């Protein structure tokens, strides 16, 4: 019994030492900036657009930066994280980009509960560093826009884009991801604006 107590005590000390080592390593947080663009005045007679929820797989529901190595191995960096979850990053960037276009009377977050003409929502499939012969980042998502009056989907599109990483540091991976996502969201915003104009 006494030997068992010593064993438990030794295990406790090892746990504390291990925790101290882990706690001593800083976690680095990163964010994605909106691409610089001229902000046009909102149209007084334009449509009201709502940006709704972006869903993700379970793997993307925390803030750790993900990576893929080969066709099957996926993982996450414990000490490199996004300030927000990837789905929130995508939703916020889409909201900002569409709002800055000046093509709509208002662009609102769906959580506001206001009424709108259109609702944009989607699913983020991949938001990760891709390790191969060279390092890349990948953004893959599906977006849809529905008419709030009829419930009909009036526009939908799948996006998948890889962007090279110019270097091997996490900062360079983040810059690649930022440029990649800005490009995809910019392209999607233009398509959404055109689809709303056609209605």
C-alpha cells in the first residue's frame, strides 16, 4: 500500500512537470485580413442580403491550423491557431466583402433576425496547409444563395483553390492562406452580386 502511494505521488510529480513544459510553450494566434478595396456607397434601392451560417466538418470546428500530408494523413498544429474558427473567418470575410461592394442596400449577418431578399450560406470543406513536394494552402467550399420569398436556390457554386506558400514558416503559410481566401471570397462575391442583379 505504501509502495502504491509512492508510485501515485511520483506519477503526480511527472504530470506536473509535463504540464509545466506544455504550459511554458506559447500559442501563436493568426488572423485573416480583408483585401483592401474601395468602399462604394450602398444602393438606396438595392436588395437586402443576409449572410448566414457556414458549416464545417468536425475537424474544422476548433481554431487549430490544419495540415494535410499525402492523401490520407491530416492533423492540426497545437501551438498555431486562428483567432476565430475557420467558418467564422469565412463568414466575416464574405460579409465584409459583399458589404464593401455597394451593390446591395444592406448586407447583414443572419443572426440579426432582420428580413432580407436573399440569404447566402454554405459549407467550408477544406481550410488547410497541404504538404507535398512543395507547400500550398487549400480553400474549398460550397456557397448557395436563396430567394427568401420563394425559398428557391437562385445561385450555387463549388470553389476549390490551391495557393503556393513562399517559404516554410507558419507566417508564410498564413499569408498564403490569406491571399487564397481573399481570392475565393472576391470571386464568390462578384458571382453573388451578378446573380442578385439578374433576379
